């Protein structure tokens, strides 16, 4: 049967009001539209549902049975829809977020703390993995969303830039660069470099910057975990290039951080599957991450290290 929910609601209203005109007033339709809707329903069911007289509308036996059962079914439908709405709007449940190791260590803790305070019924679950794993977990729906370094042109993800941050040079305190106010990219020529490997989303950006400035890189070590950069440089194996989010230095470190010029920045982005809606809880945490990134950007404006 090709009936509509609107036809059923019109019929129930007529059955309760016992009048086409009163039913029309209740649901905001003309009397002729109400009458036409009931006729269409009668054609669909193949039986007469109402007897019409000049003074009133009377339910037939078939109409009475249909009205009684429809009232129960429509009440159940309304309850189901209200329950679905409450589920979609509730700020509770588990939200899974993926991020690379540097982002996880230096941005996400503040996000989790803020989330716990504002949304105590939401469990913020972090998946701390390399960038390519993060991207794949978003695509496969294993996490609600992720925070990534700009992945470039990707058609299956919806990305929102939340943080721009520069790259810095890291060296020992006895290195000649330690005495300079800043270091140019060209000065890195022939220096021994310790860099993260290609599991890091920053590595292609660093390679591109080195190539852009015509530098023949002497990469002596490629490591996986960003925290390994510090002891490598401290041991004199080489200098390094690291993003701002890898700071501050470990407590008690004698290493030095210098601004690289001209400025080369990386973009951090929130990323989720395209054309897939976030739950209300996931959207709330998405907003928390964006707000924490905005707060970090504001705080950096007062730090001399970030001034050109």
C-alpha cells in the first residue's frame, strides 16, 4: 500500500474530531484537503472508513478498528522518535580520538582535562599512533575523528585547520648555532641532521623545506619516536629540526632551540570521514580540541621564541 504517515495522522484526527472542518483546524489543512486525504487512504485500504452525513462523520466498523490500532502505533512511533532524538543529543558515551605521538603528548592532555571538566559523562579515549595509522583508522571508522598534520589533497576526509606552527632548530649548547638569535635554512648545509622517519607527518614537510632552500641534507639518524630526538642531539650525534609542538625541552636540558628563517610552518588539522555526521558527544570533543588549539595559538603570541 502506498499510504503516507500524513494520511494516517489526518485520518486519526478526523476520527477523534468527528468532523472534517474541525480536523482541518487542528492540523492546519483545508476541509477539502482533509477529505481528499481520507479518500486516498480509503482507496489504499479498499474499504470505507468513514460514513459522511450533513451533520457528522461516523466511523465504520473497519474505520473504528483501524483508528484504535493506529492510535497505539502512532504513539509508539512518536515515543521511538523522541528516544532517538535524546540519544542523538546526549553528551555521554565514549568518543575515540586518534593523534600522532607529538600531538598526543603536547596538545591532547589539555583537551582531555578540559573535556573531563566540561563533559564528565563523555569518555575521551586517545589512540596514540603514527600519522598513517591515524589516517587509516579515521577512514575505517575505528575512531570518531583524528588530529593530523595536513595530509594534503584527500577526497575521503573532511579536514579543518586548527593550528599553524613553525619548525625550529635543535642543537647542543656548545654548538656555534647556540650563540645565534636565529638560524637560516641555508646554514644547515653540510650539518649532520637527526630527523624523525617517514612515519611522522612532519618529515615530508622538512624534506620539502630542505629541497626548496637547496640544502644537501646529511641525515645521520632517522628515528621513530620524537622524544628520541633530544638524547640524540644531546649526545652530539647531530642537530635536529622539530615542530613547535615538540617543545618545551625536557626539564634540566642543556639543549638550545632556535627559530629557523625564513619561517616554514606545518598545519595541524582535525579530520573525520567525509559525509559522516559526528555524534553530539564527538562534536563536543571536536570543539574542545579546536578551542584548546586556539588557546595555544594565543599563548604563543606572548612567547619571544615565536616572534620573528
